[in-house]
C-alpha cells in the first residue's frame, strides 16, 4: 500500500468529520510522513473531539464503506479512549482516539494545521503541528525504551524538512515540561551533524 492510499482513505473519514463539525487532526506516522520524510504505514491515528450527539450520524455516514461499531464509539466517548474504523475494500485501519479534556489536548487541537493532500482545492487534512508531532514521537520513543529507530527517524525526518518553519521556543518549552529536553537536544544535534 502506497502512502497515497492511506491519505485517500483518511480523507474520506475527514470529510465525514468535517460535515458533522467534529474537530480532528491526524497524528502518528501519517502526520510525520506528510510533515517530513514519507514512509509506509500500517494504519492511521486520528485525534477527534466526538460528542454523544455525533454518534448516530457518524455511524450511518461510515457504515457502507467502513467497519465501525456504534457501541464502541459510545464507550470511547465515555472513557475518552479509542475505537477503530476499518475500510472494507482495503482492510486499512484508522484508530480514532478521543481528545482528552485537558490543557495539553486543547492546545494541540488549537495548533493543528491544514495540509493540502492534492493539488485539487479542498482536498486537505488537519494534521498535528510539526512541533507536536516531534514531541509525540519523542514521547513514544522514550516510553518504548529509546530503541525504536522508526520513531527516532520520523523525528529526524520532520526536523530536516520543516526545520526553518519550526517554533523552537514552543518545542523547547514543551519538551522541558514533558521530560523530553535531553532527547530533543540529542536529535537536534544529530540532525545538525548530518
């Protein structure tokens, strides 16, 4: 599966979210690939602020082309966890994580960026900001025992491509607050040396 196919499938979900006025943004490998250096991805991760009043319309809008469980969506809303949606013709999976009700989650949602996925107008996705992708990838790298080359290389790829446009003040401040400053300094040094 090429990177184009996950983008197209994710865009189909995004159209439904936008129609229902559900704020969302793409995170994980797809977001780091679009911000940085593309790589294959097994699934897509989205953060969304889905409310109870969205559930029926969301389910009915997706059920023809995707496997989706209405009860699982409701459970995810109650415990602010996740559910998945599987594209029936490709079996490609999208994990939808409910946004948390905290300052960090609200800040990340407010910083999301519109990314145009094709040259055709209106074909875009909301992505986590490049800074927030770097921070989340560093968090995953750290929580995985600092051994995942994929996470580390994703961070380096975003830094190489987006370098001059990054808000380094925000990046340094949030890295310090999240206990990631040493890792951020290390990856910045590696990118500068390469």
